[in-house]
C-alpha cells in the first residue's frame, strides 16, 4: 500500500520452459508495470542483472531470483532497513534450505570473502537485495562478479547492510 509506484522487470536468461510467454502475458495484463528482457541463450546472472539495472526507472531497486526461494513480501522490510542509512541491503539466508554441501561451500565462501574484503556480512551471494539507484549506476558487473556486489559497493564507498530473510526450499 505504501509503495504504489513500482515496476517489475523480468529477465529471461535463455530459459526453455515457456517463461517468456508468461512474461509477455503479464506485460499485457499489467501495462506500464511489467517489463521483460529476453536473451536468446543463457549469458549469466551478472549480465542479466546489468540488463535489468539499465532499464529500471525507480529510485530503489530490488533484485531476486525467479525460483521463489525468496519472499517478495519481504521487500518493504528491506526498504525500511535501507532507509536506516544504507545504500544497499543484502539478504541473509540465515536458515538456508539447501543441501548440506551447498551450505558448507557458502559458509566457506562468505567467511573468506568477509575476511579478505573487510566487510562483515554473513551472505555475500544472496540474490535478494535492495539498492539505491546510485549503487546500480556505479557498479559494473560481468562474469561471476554478481557474487561480490556488496563488496564492490562497499569499495566504492556505499553503506552496505544485511538482514535475515526467509529462504524456501
């Protein structure tokens, strides 16, 4: 209710499951609120994020994967956290619902990245994030750099925060 002005941008990164047809239907049924970008082949998460950032028109931008492991209903809480003095708020899958080997690899990655970067976050790689426009205008990601967005933003002088988010199987 509080956030009446919004848009949803779907980036179809070369899927073969009929996603693009569903995106087109959503666009027709929600004029001006839904935009879609389609890549003919999978070119990766960094490129997909950059494409979305380039056409996003809002002052606040939220990102999440389409697998619904994250809860879109948490975006207002993340925006509230952003408004507590942050430029980027990254989700933290505190109670992660993934196989044990993925949890372990994630813990090692986050520990090493936190120590090397000087930015103490629990979950650098969570795709569920909320940004101020200035952040997405300054960071340029490619390859696997999407995993380091909080560090890149921190390195550029932006204030980075984190908050626990629900994580679904």
